[in-house]
């Protein structure tokens, strides 16, 4: 293999004899999918080759999302972790269009989304599923760029905690609030996505899985994993956000979705 073809190793956030977690790069699939047959790069395969043993994905992140991604090192651990996944706490960071001012616990049911090929036998008339997301606005910026009929462009940095695990839940809940996530080509705003490409050379979804908390399947101890923001943080500074990883670390411990005002739509 040529030196230029050597793939950089994944950033390992945690590893013991039962679990391994990485900081997933934006744009990489977790595992092989017949919906993306042309792709040859997957987190699961690169991690297997990197640590020299099979890994079992315990949850998923959408291809364009970066951040904490956890794997089991045996099928038994994967089974145990699957049974307790509803107790995990996941905290994401997102840049969205507009100034979202109020923290809330959004309760907005979502219709199940189907892939034309993978879900061709799924029932199209299935009722909407309950979905809740805790939302904390962290910072706002206003940029001197005209978008549509507005003379300036406003954006918010949000912390998001999904309390349920519906497909594209965070992206769809932000869209529902009329604050779509920047870089979302399905549920987002094309004009603002274009602005970020032109002004900031940003072609990624601005959604990052910053922290994952869970009880270890063997020791029972609480494990808290954090994924550095890297290119996400550099872009935030370039846009004008000054909220730092240190601020996130000091504030996230105090966030309690049970204290948020409940909004049911």
C-alpha cells in the first residue's frame, strides 16, 4: 500500500476487555449498507482492523454525524448493552438556523421513516411514535450575510438529549421547531446550507455526539465518554461561537431534563 493510501487510525475514547468507543468522523458509515453499495470505508471494519478483533455496534450514528460511538467486543456484551440502552444518556451539540431562546422538553410524535428498499414491506399506515428531546440553547450569533429576505443570518448552538431513539429524531425535531440543523440536506434549509459551504467551506452536518453516559455491563459503574469537537470546534470559532469544551464539561452535569418546561406539539 502506498504511504498516501494509509488511513488514519480512529480516535479511541475508551477500551477495556468488553467495550471500545471511538470518536466517529463525520461522513463515515458505521457499517456496510446495501443502500450505499459503492462505499468502502466503515467505522466497524476500520476499528476491527485497528484493534485486531471483531466489534459489535451497540447503537448507531447517522453517516453525517460525528462523535461518541460505542461497540461491544462480544455478542453477549452486545446483548446485555442492548437491554439497557434505554437508560443511556446521550448529549449532542448542534448548530441550527435562527435564535432558539427557550430551553424545553419537546414531546412531538414522529411517523416512522422508511427506506424505499430496506423497508419496502413495512406498514405505511403505522401510527406516529412517541418522541421526546431535551433542548438547551447555549449561545447565539448573528452574521452579516443576507439570506432570503433577511439582511443578516442568525444561528444558535444547542445541546440536545434524545430521550427516545426515533430515526433522525434530533434532525426532525429541530425542523419541527423551524430551527433546522445546518448541513442537513433532508430536513434542513438549503439556502443556509449553501451559505455555510460558500463562506466557511462547511460541507458537513453540524451535529456532534459530544457525550455518552451508561452503566458498565460488568462492573455496574457509571461510564462517561466525551468526544472532542475537533473540526466542529474550529468551525464554531470561525462562525463566532465562543462556547468551549470546558464550558460544556462544567455545565452538562447540571442539565436535568426533568426540570425543563414541557412542550407537547
